C-alpha cells in the first residue's frame, strides 16, 4: 500500500503538517485507533517503511530501529478528498492538507492555473481538475472575465 495513495492523517495532532524525510529504520505509530474507511481497529500499530505502509493491526511488531510515536488518544484515517472546490491560490491546498484533505478536485479552472498550482510543493494536497467549463454565450463563467468555450 503506497503512503502517497493512502495518506494517513493523525487527527487531533494540530494544524501544522510537515513532511520530513522518512526516518531511518522506519516509523511505527503504536496504541492508535485506525479507521480504514470501513472498519475501526480500536488499538493498533501502524508501521511505515519509507513511503509504504508495511503493517497495520493489533499484533504488528515494531521493527528494530524504528522511530516510535505513541498514538494513544489519536485516530489514523485515510486522507480525505474534497470533491468540489474552486482553487485560486496554493495556500488553499496547504490549508486543505492541514485539515486532513490530501486530494482536491477543482471543478472549474483555467489549464495554466492548474499547471502552476500542481508545482511540486511538498506540504500541500494534490490537485485534480475537471478543467475549463463549457457554457452558453454569455453564460456562467463569463461574468468573471474569462474566455469560456461555448
């Protein structure tokens, strides 16, 4: 399971999220409640090796040399998806990640803006876009001064 595709958010750990390089020997989050989108494991260990989750469960051993984080009182869950957003500036993607949203779907954006917002910035949500909209002459979108296909 790729960490990038199932980004884990540590709920109640604070709004600032940094992505330091993975620790040598891996990372183990112990004594944590895990919600996988369907089921809850009340008390588990999650082991991360590089950018992959290598183990999740109540009996998963902590590898020798792993950095250990006590997750007591916290919950791990998959990254959230905001399926309808209008992103104008990179700070919106940074703020999304701070609230556990790892993927944002912009429902109308100019292609050049999307390209600029997709720049490789480490601590922000990933951006997907429905692209530019189509509208009737003088219809929705044109009131913002953009040239919109009709």
